[in-house]
C-alpha cells in the first residue's frame, strides 16, 4: 500500500520544497499537510475490558489506549477504533484529560461527581453518534466556559439493559481543601452560588449535546455518595 | 519509545504529515478551502495563543480527511487494550 514516492516527498521537512510560510492544512492536502489543529488540552482515551470471569481486578481491566493533542490525531483514533455499538457488554470508553485516571479514587476526581444519562432503549439510541458528539464537545472545549475548570472527562458504559453516558466534574460544588483562595473549581474564592451555577450550566450543555428532550432528566451525583451507596444509582444531587 | 520494532511498517504519507506538522498558533490567519467552514471566531475571543475551542460542525469536517491509523503500531496497541473485536482475521 506504500505509494511510490520520491525521497523528498516522503520526508517532509522545513526545507525548501515548499515555501516556508505556505500553510497547508489537512483540508488543502490530506496526504501532505504541514500544520495541524491543537486542542486546548491533551486527552487520553481509556478502555475498560469486560471481566473475563476469572476474578480479574478492575485495574487490570482498565487500559490506556492513546493520548492525543490535535484534531487530526483524534480522527485518526476515532476512525480506527471499535465503535461503541460493537463493544461487548460491560465495556467502557473513557476520554479524560491527560494525567487523570478515570476512577473515583484519582486525586483529581475524588471530590467530584458526574452528570449522567441512561439510554434504556438501546436499539433506538444512536449511541455512536451520541458518544462522538460528547467527545467532540469535550475536546473542542465547548462544554464549559473559560476558567470553570470542572470538566475531567467523559465516559460511555455498555451494559445489558442500557447505554450510559457521563460527564465527570472536579467538584460537587463544594470547596476542596488545598485548592487555594482563587475563583477556581473547588477554590475558596468561588461562591457556593457560582459553583452550583457552573455545574448546572455544564449539565444543561451536556443535555443539549445529547439532544435530550426537556422531560428527559439528566442527573448529577457525587462520586463518594455513589461509592457509599454501593451502586451508581445514588440519589441525584442536581437534575436538569 | 526509543527503538522501533523490527517488523514496523513504514508510516504512510498521511501519518508522516501528522508527525511533522506544526501546531497552528494563530487560527484566524488560516484560510480554509472554499468548501470548508472556518472555526467560529466567537469561540476563541479569549483563547490563549495556540489553544482553541472548536464547535462540533467544524470538527466533523475532519472525519473524512484524517482516516489513517494514528501510529505505526496501532493494530498491536488496539489488540492489547480494546481487544480482538476489530481484527477477526488475526490468529488466536
């Protein structure tokens, strides 16, 4: 499949074959572009393998797939990975900011929570499109406003009776010890009202991305409340 | 990775471009082909240099443009992480 190309063409460098300020995007020439579109954050895609039934623990099942930092690379990943609709039951994809493990116990998640919605009619839910749109909203940074600082990652769970998509946040609207005095997520300089507004704004945006109707309720719950209740069906702290 | 696997395939021109391309610093300076909708400038009014927001419609335009595997060892990486769902022909 390797095209027959000269040495010059196969090894693009910042040399004289093209004028140095000629900007070529993937739209101008998909095979020979020289600039790419940076993401605001680096993102890591993780996958949870379904348990084998041999007593494997969660840490062995949670695998880091790839980390990327450009729009072009995201599509290279997306176009070459198993669609959610073809995954086995008990699989998850997690797309998180680089350096954050998609677990409640991670230091950056342990004070946080999640907005989530279950699609109970699996056949009618266009899960591949829904998950793609949630990922695009995350990497395109359109879920939150400047300096909100709440988004940690997004997740899709494939289960017997439903698909569930979640949006994980850094806080549950409370001050996090050690987060400083600033107007940042978990900081003392952010009022309780603003913290709640930020979380509610995220929930509304998430609901919009999922194209849910007004009557379909998206719920927010804290991770530790979920942990203590022994299930992910903890009572919702907020709803939109 | 400092060493390349012996059996590694050559990167395709598209993957070569991905690796060598530089990150766009000033998105307002890019002129896109006529059939491509440019990023919404309203999203990036307060963005720091080289860090941009992108709307869904802009991002979806890349779907058919960058289609190749994002690394030389992608198939092995997928097999190790996501599993065998994608390669029914490979040996078990």
